[in-house]
C-alpha cells in the first residue's frame, strides 16, 4: 500500500492512461513515517477518548516551496451515544516543528467517542505561503520587487476566480484588490501583501496544488479505564467469613467498601463457572483430590454447564447480577476471566466432538504450557472439523452473554495459545457492538507474540514487570515500553503478583519488598493490579517455585484483611496519589535521571503542559537504608540550576523549598520510596 | 497492505462469505519485520547481482508447534541475457536463528540477473517436525509413547495418500511403512521415526497447513559497479596539453592509462553540451565574462543544440564514440552529467515555451539553490501547461540517447529540485530496457530527501562525508549508513572533493590531509570518487568559501599531473587494496573498535565468512604524530585474548605476528594511516 495516494482532483484530470501520464499524477509531496502507526496501517494504534492524539509525519517535496499539511480524522464506528459513524471528517492543522528535526510536522486531535477511528495526513503546496516567504525575504534584502508585486496582485485575482461569487471570501478578496490598487506606494502594497490577514485569507482560498494524501491510518479509541485503572483480584469462593465454607457472590459484598477504599477500580474474578470432576486437582496441584476439594476454577465445565454458566456454589445468576450492581455503586467494575479450555466434563465434548482433536485411542491431549501441565483440562481445536464457524461463534456468544450481563472487562487466559485471527475477529466483533469492552491479555511469552496480541486488538496486557527487579532491568524495560512498536500497540498492566506468580523477590523481601513493588507498579504504569493477599505481604512459596503454597487455585482460603503489618493504607495512598496526579496515569513519557546510587531508581513523569510534575525515587533494597544525590529536572521547567522550587511529599503532604538542582534523599526499609510533586516557586 | 496475505489454497476453500469464515481464513502464522524492506514494500530494496541477499523475518504462531519457512524469489524484468521474466520462482529455506533473537528466521539467496526482482516469505506448520520434536522429547524423558508411535504411523500413511502414486516419494514412504511394521520393538520404531531421513522425507511431503505468505517485496538488483567503484572526475576542456587551447575528447585519450593505473573504474565528465551565451559566467563566478571565457558547462544549450548535443569545441559525436570505446579498452566506463537546467539560449525555450513558468514580464526566474545563484540558467517547470508528457518524454529521450551511445552511468545534477514522481518514472523506464544503467544522485540536502531519492530508484548518492572530519562525526555517520532505512536504499559514494566542494579541512591540511581523506573514502565505502586536482593536493580557495579559486567551472585549467608531492601512487595503492580485499568493497558491516586515542579512527571490515579481515587505523591529525593502543578483534575469529595472529601491512606488504589482543600503532603525517590484513596463525 502506498503511504501516499493520488488526490481525487488529480485523478479526475487523468484522461490518457500512458505510463508517463500515470507517473505525473504520482505524489509530488512525500508523506513518510506517520505516527501513530502499527505496521503501516495494518493494525490500529491505540488512543483514549478525551485525550489528545499527537500526530507526526515527515513531509517534504522537491525544491524549496512552502508546504501546508493537516490531519483529518473521523470515528468509523461509534459507541452508544454516537452510534452512527461520523460522515464528516474533522480537521486539524499540522505545523512544521523544526526543533524536532528536519521535515517533521506535528499536530494533535482529540477523539471524543470510543471505537474504531481513522485519520489521514494531507499535504499540499502552500501557494501564497511560498510567495509570501519570497516577497518577505526580498523586501528585507532590499531587492527590487516590482515584478513580485505584480505577481502578488495576480495571486489575489486568481483566488477571486476560485471562490464562490458573493461569498465572504470573495468580498474580502475584492476589498484587498481595491486596497492594492489604491495603495500610494510599493511599501503600502508590500504591507498589504505581507499582512497576517492576507496570508490567512489566501491560505483559506488555496487551490491545494499537488495535494498528497496518506492512506487511512486506523486508530482504536478506548475509554479511560483502558489506560488508567487499578485492578484487584480475588477468588469469590474464598470470601466466606466462616473458614471451611465455600464463599459466594453474596459474601463479596462485604469486601467492596474496603477494596474501593484502597483505591481500586476493577474487581477481577478467576473463572466463576462449573468446575470439572475428571482429573480434578487437589491442594497444591496434586492429582489426588479429596471429595470436598473444590478443584481449579480453570477446569471449566461439568454437568451444570460450561462457560456460560455459574458454579452453583457461588450463587445464582441473580446473585451475580446483584454483585455487579453493588460493585458499580462502589465505583468498581467487575472483570471476568475468559479461559477457553474445558474440563473433560464440559458439555461441549459430547455435544460438539468436532470441536476437538481426538487421538487414535479416542482421547484428547490434555493441556500443556511447558513446563506446566494441566491434567484437568483439554483444549478445543480452532481448526477442527466442525470448529469453523460453530466453535468460534459459540465462544463469541459466551463473551457476548457476559457483556449482556453488564461485564465490560475480560481478562483472557493464555490468548497466545489460541489463533491470532480468532482474537482479531472476536474482539472486533464484540467491540463493534460495544467499544467500551476491554480485553486484557494474560500472555507471558516471547516479545513478538505479546506485541502481536496488542496489535490484533487486546486493550492491555500482562508484562514482564514481575521479573524486573534491578535498576538496569527496570530502566530498560520501562524504556522499551515507551518505544515503538510497544508504545503504539501495547498497554502494560503491572500486576505485582497473581495466583500463578509468587515473585521470588517478594518471597525473601518481607514487608519492605511489598512496598517497593507496590510503588514501582503504581508509579510505573497507568495500569496496575494485585491479587489479594499482596496487601497482607503473603509470600509463602511452594519451595523453589514461584507458586504460592496452599494456592487458592486448588483450595479455599480465609484471610484476616486487617492482620498487623498489612500495607492497605500505603496502597490506598498510592492509588490516591495516582488519581490526583495525571502525570502518573500512564506509563508513557517516563524519564530516568541521575541519582548516585545504583540501588535507587529515580524517574520523572509530567503532563505535556508541565502543570503536573512528579519525581519518584524508589529504593530497590528491602533490607538496608539507601541514600543518594539526585538532580531535579529544573531545565525542564526552564529554570537555572540554582533556582528554587517547591517540593511536596505526596505520601505525607509535607512541603518545602528545594534550593538548586542537586538534592539528596534518604530511603529506609520502612518507607523505601519518595514521591514528590515539583512546582515552580511563585 | 497486509504483510501477510491469505494463501491461495485457503482462499479456494472459502464458500461462505460470512465475517467469521473470512476471519478463519486469516493468517494463523504471523510474518513481521521482513528485511530487506523499504516502507513495507512500497519501494525496492537494493542488491547486487552475484552477491547473496540475506533475508530475515520474525515468524511465529500461537501455541508451541514447529514452523517451517522459506523465501521464494524471482526476476520480474531481466537484463539482456535474461530478457524474459522468470516464470518459475526460486526457493531457499529459512531457518530459525535463535542466537539472533526470538522468532527471527534467516536465509539467503543470490540473484544472478540485474533488474527488478521480488521475493515473498512463506511459513507453514511443520506437521511432522512438530511430531518429531514431541516424540523425541518424550522418548528422552522415558514417558510411555505407545500412542505416539501409532500417531507416527498415521502421519506416514497420510503422507502416502498425498503424494503421487508410483513416485519416488511414494516408494520411500511405502518402504518406511514396511520397516515400521517389521520393526522388532518400540525402540526400532522410534529410531525409524526420529531418523534424519524420515524427517527430511516427511517434510518434503508436508501438506503446508496454515500457509502464510507475505506480500511480494520488491528488490532492485544492480551490477557490481553500482556497489564497488572508484570514480575520477575531469573537465575534458582542461585536458589540452597546450595552455590556453580548449581541450577536446581526443585530448582525454592520453589521460586514460594514468587514470586506470590509479585504479579508477569510472571516468565522469561534467556536462559536455553546448554552453549558453546569455548571462554567461566569467572566471570565479563573475557576471562579466570576456569574449573567450568558456562559461559554465552547467548552462546547457545554445544555437548548437541542447542536452542531446555535444559542445563543438570538445569534438564531434564520432570523437565522443571513439573516447567511449578507448575508455572501455582501459576498463574505464564513462559517466555523463544529467543536468536538467537550460541556458536562456537553449532551443527548448523557443520550441517549447509551455515547458517553462513565465513571469508577468515575459521572463523566467533564474535558478537558485540558496544561497547559490545561477544567473546563467533557468529551470523547466515539470507541471507547466505543456510539460506533461512532452517535457518528461523529451528528458527521457535525452537519457536514452546517451544510453544508446554506450553511456550507462549518469551523475544527476540536483535531483532533489525536480519532482520525485519524475525520477521514479524515468529511472524505471530507462532501467526497464537496460537494468545496467546507473543513476548517481547529486543531492546535498536534508536527510529524508536524500533517502527518498534512493528509495525512488537512484543507484547511489553523494553524501555528507565531505563534512565529517572528527572521530565522533565519522563514527556516527558511517553507523547511520549501516542502519535502516539507509542501508536498504542508499549507497553512499564518498567523493573527497568536487568542482563545487573544496573542503575546509583540505584547505589547511597540506598533503597529509589529502592522504587522510583518501584513506577514509577508499576504506570507508565501496564507492568513492575524486575530482581531478585532488591527487595534486590542490586546495586554493576563494577566500572564506568552499569554492576552488579559479574554478574549472568557469575557466580552462592546465595541470602537471606529475608535479612533485602528488599522491597518485598512494591512491593507486589504496585502489589496489580495495580490489584485493572484498571486505572493503562495501560500506556495510563496519565495526568501530577501541583505540585509546581520539584522533585515530579505528575500524574493522570483513567478509561474512571471515576469510578476509581488514583493520584500518587512520589518524585524523594532518599535523602531528599520533599513537594508540588498539584491540585486535580476536573474538571475532573465535580466538582467545592471548592468541597469535598474522598481520600484513597492505600498503607495504610487510608481514609479522601479533601476540595477543592489545597492540599499538604509531601514525605520522607522512603516512597517517595503517591498513592491515588479519589472518589466523596456522
């Protein structure tokens, strides 16, 4: 696909289809390196409704003439209040931004609806702008400009021929011509021709010679929660206040205020569906469960139903609806797990044997995600005999069914072991009806695959964050997330732990390590999450593994959420700081600056207008005090190195004045991080 | 354009055109980041006939199955001995190259013809490869494999159903089945199923499930001289042995042996056409020429003709032909200048007024390339009233006319001030008939424009080399030329000087500076060039400018090419070294290694097989001796840091043994560089 297409006006003049005539209709103006872009428009870049999209392109032509450019954009598939695609394109001017580099043009636009959008870049010869530049230069140089004045008059006359007779522009052009004729001398003519009003008027009537237009670049616009949200994960079955009793949806109600008070937005449940019996797992992933063992909720389906059903011990569908409503009253949205695998007891095996790959002995291979083995589940085969379209549609209907129940957020289990075309279709299909639906990819795999899932439509993704602990590791990883292609297609959700990941770092760190990881996650990314127990600093492992001992995946668990040593208050404060400081509501725009201690990560985030500037220093050492001298980014505020600025400790509210660029900090295992808002002194 | 298109076989199964059916035909296997590529196939990457093209792509699918991939390629427009496009595609296997990174596949192919080529990447599920991997793993782990053996038998049986009855493959498969049935035990069966022969046989019969095919990627293949050549520029009119007499083509014959002995391949002349009279330039770019002043040859056209004609004082067309033939006998190819501008006396102004942009007073604006002014020339207007297609075809015919005279190399004057679509069409048109024609872009302008000229078809380009003098400048620039997008589309020709550029560095450096710049150019790039006088260390400037005093652009010049202090012998040796050492025949693959002196540039080049490894150390200081310790790249040869290697001074032929990694060198203004071939000790 050519990035630069023929303009419509040029196509219309095409009467002789010889190669040279076709060549002459080619784009005289080159439009290259359009940003944001994912594989030259093959996939949509991501944006957030209400937040400006900065567009850049390298635009140039032969010769020295002045160019003009704009971005045009529209919603091609609106959300509920904007159901119809917008027929009319919006338009914003692009300007040549010399400090950014040669030939780089920039502009912004702000989509208001969610859903599919597109934008194109257009560039053309600025006819009068070119004339204006040359006249101005020659006039300044004192060169004779009699001929140029005649040409200026001709420019205005020809513009008058182009505009609608009697229009406002026609009147303005006629008035200008009259003024030019009545001018007493050259200098009055020059002043008229060089005036800002004349330039603006003439640019409005520009014939847009040599118009180049880029291909339409897709842009997927999400709601705010897609970019800025705090996730809390719990197993409803563990929420019973009575040890030993299976928890229910109704039990979860009591937790909602606490979760909301900690500042979370999303409450995520592992699968809530009926659990299989065959090869059910016992505690700690054993293969010999007792009769009362609940099994892994990821072994989905039994005689009570499959992915569309609710595990009876959790409650009825009415209970689920009541919980969704109650959560909403607490400003919490419920996210469900979409895990496509089936227990061997899933109804689909009998109803749709053609959706599975059977072995010569009449069995189905159980699931593996090496080195992990899942003896209690089997996978569907997306390309099996009867799978297309039956299985694909059935899975879509499962998701749509939960959307119809008011669930707009899905955490998708292991999407990288299902075909990319399936996800690309399913996500577009669901979002085509409701572009507020969010899909969160739980893929821990190779980098190209994780990026691809973002490209084909996943709203956000799990990350390698859990395994990045040292300063070089964290700096490199956060930098990668800020670079192409990830910054356009991949929104990282920094989970500090999951039922599958009991991070090695936390197993030995004690409470200070939990504070460190909470600070890194909340300050590092607009999206972060935790699995319950983190706030209690739970870390007992299956020895030598990243698994939790007595994992909730296989058994019920009762917790005292008010146990001493919990970090709930600190988490609440971190989430409060995130809400108060827009600079922290994204992983983008992070800058790592100098601190003279390799155990302290020091970075700065700010809003584009610098009205919100936050400095973050996090000790990576849970055992010892760490101190360091660091540089305040005074230059970013246009201040001298010796300037005074105001600082505020966002954890405590304490305020002070910093004198000069170099400052020091002292971090302790008790409070291993500092988060400071920086303001210019008045 | 999607990089991954549906395979034909998948398209044929498409009977129901519902979105889900279409989605299910989408590519299960992703093919990303194809190299070489210029803007996702919008433009052709460059290659040289007879030299391997390394192809890479990131290829992956969902799940853990084994993939297979290949590159298919063909010539779509052959040169003279291969006039017909090749109907049959060639094919080379791609292999997963883990050391290069996750999911990166690599292969090579070697085009033999010049002209337009294309390649596609294909990937599919390696059905038996997947089975083979799993069987091997389970067998090694001692897991029961009875079921796997049945599956293996089924794989072979199904392969037999796919191949032609009676074919060689059918016989082999039948034999394999018989061996499997006759096997005495499981371990014999395993050995048969895991054997290299079985794997190879089964991969030959693979059904290529889930075949993905990339878009066709264009590749433009040039002859060797496009990548490796030494250029010599002279004004024929200065070649008269009698001072004051206008030189002729016949005078040039006497210079041919000398130029060839210096090791040059291309002999390039500024324009040889009739020179205008109106506003003719006098010596040193004055506007008041004397009656005998010859004028600038860039003011093309007078009553004797235009771009198709020869300036009578140079000789007749027969003389030109004789010179082309004589040059060829000396292994020299003549390159002409294609400078589109016209003198005001060019016949086209009267014959084709509709090819020019006339001002209100009936004049044409003279040419400018700010800050330079060219009062003696006017430019055509490519989009003027009658310019399309008349002017475009006329210019094409000018080039074709010289091609018909045996000229296959054109240095194009200021291509960046002419429309990109014009060049893209003209170059494709000319090369469509003769893909050995070379176009050399003389554009000194902004980086994006220079790259664009390479993208649209220019074979090679002038560079910023002349203005890169310090070690950081040279390191950065040579590194950029080795990176995308330049490495795919832009072949740099390092001219050390031109009639327009008398480099500031050389104006003050004396002879050592000329040796330094000659070494940098000859060792830095496969393409380099010089304008006559360089070998005599000529550097007298128009004070304060990069112009030569008494420039040949405006007057005749007589030189004594044997004058003392000339560096002709050194240039000859440098060119000889380039011919002997393939590592030096490209700018690609340069590595900068450590030397503890910031005034010495030290780099290494080698052939991919490491059979030719050349170390280059160049002092950038023409005034003082410079010494430094530098590291031999022993690790590249797989040697320990204390190993012995053989060194050879390629300037002198002196040989020695280096002991260990750290060595030292001492460079003087008399011989400011060292060029050493490195060989493993026997």
